[in-house]
C-alpha cells in the first residue's frame, strides 16, 4: 500500500520502507501525461497558424454560427470524454483529446490578428514558467488535495459570472480584475490538477489500460490550465496590433 502522506510503501506486517525504485513508474506515468499535453499544445499552435496563414481564418469568423458550433463542439468533447472515460478505448480517448486540441487551434487563430507576435511569444514563455512552477509544486507536495474539488468548482463558477458581467457591462476595471483573478485561479488549479495526475497513478496502479486513459484525462486538464494561463496573460499584458 502506498502512503501518499509519507511517500513510502507499506507492506502488511512490516515497517514502512523508502521506495525510490517504486517511484520510478509514477514519474514515467507523469512523463506520458505531460507528453500528451505538449503534443496537444503543438497541434493547437500548428492548426492555429495554418488557419491564419492560409486565410481560412476569415471564412471561419465570417460565420458566427460556425464559430458557435466549434465552441459547442469543444464543450461536448470535454463532457463526453470526462463522462465516458471508463467506457472508451485508449485510442478513442486520444482521438477526442487531439480533436479538441485542433478545434481549439481554429478558435484561437484570431489571436494572430489581435496581438503582436513577439509579444505573444514572450507571454507564451511566461506562461510556461508559471505553469511549470505550479505543476512542479503539485507533483512535489504530499498534501491531500482531494477535498479542494468543491472549492475549485466554486471558483470557476464565480469567475464565469464575473466574466459574463464584464462582457455585458463592458467595464475595463472589471475586465482587468477578472483577468487577474482568472490567472491566479488557474495557477492554483494547475497545482491541484498536477497533484491529481500523480494520485491517479496509485488509484489505478496495475490497470495498464486505465492508466493510459487517465493519462489522457489528466493531460486534458493540464492543457486547459495552460491555455487559460496564457490567455489571461495575453489579456493583461499582450500588445495589441494597431
């Protein structure tokens, strides 16, 4: 049995023993999780740039119905993957995740028109630093974060309400506040999701297929965290095109 508080393996009737060798599999699992996340980010960037460079962006955003359809499709893909993870095959879970990344790339292609590219690149690197630091904190910590799920949900609901109010009343001060709160919230959620990605390994240890599927699910959560950190940094510090 693995003690998440001490980071040690405990065998029935025996004293706890340190487990450097037993830790190796969990880090391989985490490496696979982050590998899928980075692949999804690469697909998002390539898709986004291709849509912008080919001029397809103008066709996409010329029809508000098409844009709405893609946003709805993104929500549906996340919901379907989350609710049917146990039922799906590993291949199906991966296909949905990568399709989500590509769809996100199409939706975010407008960023090439809105923001100065050098500015966006610098903020992308800043997002990498913020994300990396918070993810590392989540992986290193031995604290139990399972009870924070409700708090995370409440935070996201509050952020959504504030975002809607900002859009309706178009208050610049509120928009800045939303961006700061959103950035702080998703930095915290990154730590939470990274810790959960590690804990999932011990929950499904021994079930190779489920570990592969939960790796995709964790990669999706971390991917969303990174995208949101990057977008909030852009809103706060991005240099807009004139």
